[in-house]
C-alpha cells in the first residue's frame, strides 16, 4: 500500500447545515462547548476567524476505537459451516484518549459549496504524517443535511496506519455538534 491516502466519510445531520458550516468557518472556538470530551480548546493564532490564511490551534483528545467481535459457537460441531454460528455480538468502545494538539492553516473556503479546508502545519499528527489536510463540506438539503469529511494525507513511512481513529473523532464531534443544536 502507498504512503499517500484519501479517506472520505459522510454523516447525515438533522441540524441546520448552514449553522454547521458557519461553526467550522467562523466559530470553531465554540466547538469545545459542544464536544468538551473531544475538543478542549480552539484558539486563533493569526488572522481572523473565517478567513483563508488564518492559523488555528486545537487542543483535542484523540482516543482509539476498539471493536470486539464475540461469536457463540455450537459445542462439538466441527468443522464449522457458516450456518453453525449462533450469536454474533459486536462491542465498540473508546479507549481513553490522549491530549493532542494541532496547528492548522485555513487553506480554502468556498461559501457556495459550504466547504472549509484546513492544512495541519504543526502538532501530533505530523509525527505520523508528512502532510495532513482536512476538508469539511456541508451539503444542505432541507431537513436532512450531509456533512462530508475528507482527510488527505501522506504517511511518514509504511508502518503508519491510515487515520481511521481520527476520522472517527471527526464523526463523533459532528454528532456532538448536531446534538447540541437539536436541544
């Protein structure tokens, strides 16, 4: 597998898509009140909120999602056939995360497409990735809106895993923001 990658995930939200876009463009510093277990602080280091070239510093907690698969097998029916598997249970949990930091530059804003692109220029992600770009796009369709997260990255070496748990963090934060606005 190559060192460069792109990961895309969509999340349907019921909260206002325009508000969601405005949060990531103009008010990312409010996210810590909407998802305090994941985002502790967001500061503006240079520029103005919502403008290309501005530098934003994030303090966040990045955990690890652990998925366990439990299968109950019938006793003494070996070899197994697919129909022999009785109960399958999937258990997902988050392992305690570690506090991390990221300094990002707003690389692009497209108000018409409701898109914001951040490039990570410092922080923990750059211990694993040579480049790391995060794009959040909101497609507003009335009552149900679609948030699309895109991660584009280049790993430092072949031993580095794809940023699946970071994408999971983005999805959890999205759901936290949605929950906050549906109250």
